[in-house]
C-alpha cells in the first residue's frame, strides 16, 4: 500500500521548509511497503552543522503548523545527522559528508520516489530532488 495522502502532505511541507533553508539535496522515499512503522523517509543534506540545525528547526515548525508533533529527535548534539520521527514521516537531515557516506537513497533504491513538488531554483548539479 502506498504512502497515505497525509504522509505525503507532511513530507512536502517538510521538503519545502528544508528547501527554504537552502538544503543541498531533498529526496522523498515511499518506504510504506517495506516498513510497518513509517510511510515516508525524507532525506535532506546541508553544507554545515549550523545549516543542519536551521533546517531541523524549520521542518519542525512547518509540520507543527500542520498539527504534527515529533515523537523523537536524535543526533542534535553533534549536528551531523539529525533524525526527526513524526510517526509516518521520518526526516533525516544530514551534513553533506554523512549524506555521501551513508547514501540512504541508494539503500532504499527499491522504494518509489515521492514527487515533493519543489521549485527548481538552483542548477541541477547543485540540487537533487530525486535519486541516482
């Protein structure tokens, strides 16, 4: 069963918030057929720890406005990879080094991409809204 409309709505809102904070990459992955506890993984990368924190704050605020509250947040102290669990949507905000090393999009390559409906404001080689 594909991700619910509510999960996709939350993922798009989180993606827009990350994009507004100039995330380097934003990818939505529908993991609903493979994980019983989540519908969507949103994978976001940033160029430095401060930007990771700014994106995390923006994502939480955007989803709070839609009535979603994080169940937990992990990795904030280091600022290199912060995971925010909203239940059906799990947001991974990673420093670009961790993003390249762990390559979550590759690990979940068998899952469908989610169209996040983000505007293409930067050149394609600077931003990826899909997966390799």
